[in-house]
C-alpha cells in the first residue's frame, strides 16, 4: 500500500453545545466524506471544513464515528468527475476534472497527482467540492476520457517476442506416474 494513498473516509460529528441542552434531545449531526491518507488527517480536514461551513470549532464538538468507505464494485472501471477549488500563486480557481478509475479514492489520488504535476498545487491547497460517478457515456466531456469509451477499442502490442522451444528441461523427467 502506498503510504501517500488517499482513503475514502466518512466522518460524523455532533456539536457539544447542542448535546448539553436537554431541550434538544436529538442534536444536529454533520457528516462529510473526506479523502485523506489516514484518520488523523481526515479529522483535521473535517474540522477545517466544519469551521468554514458551519462556524463550529473543534472545542464545541465531538467526532462520533470515522468510517472507511469501500467501493461497492471494486473491479469495475468507472468514470468520475471531480469538482474542486484550489489556490494557486495568483488566486483561487474552480474546475472540473474527469478521471477513469476503479474507485473514488483512486480517482481522487490521481487528481492530487495531476494537480501537483500540472498546477504545482499542494494537498492543503486543493478542496474537493464533489465527486460523482458518471453513469452515462454521454455525460463524459473530456476528450482524453472519451477516447477510451469506444466499443471496438484495441491496444497495439508492440515488440512481441516469440519464445523458442526449450532444448533442455529444468528438472529431471519423472518415470513413475
């Protein structure tokens, strides 16, 4: 397993101040799908997003559960669209990128590699807004993904070497059956 691999984790939190109030027996529960290499980074990113979206600090809440979400069909190749916001040297930019992968986590991992290669953006500078599986081939917009969706797709097999018959056996022949 790659130490920098991105896992698909789900984090649940319950605000502490709402938990203390007896007037509200069922407090609000916030759930986010976070892509992080481990649970420490997942919790940190969760509180980062909750602080910005709901104005809730870590001292006023409690994480109820943290689950790793596995893919339903891990052997099927799927097309994913990732909506993201990233900070560059010149400002903040929004974009949609498409990837072909076996799982959401794998698509997000290749997105982070792609953003680092093309835009020099770090993990902390990229905010994933949404990850969606593209069910229909008509939904795919990028030409580098469209070219892989053809029915009669064939790949060349260059430099095929025919193996010659071995003159000598690697082990002694067996005479008994």
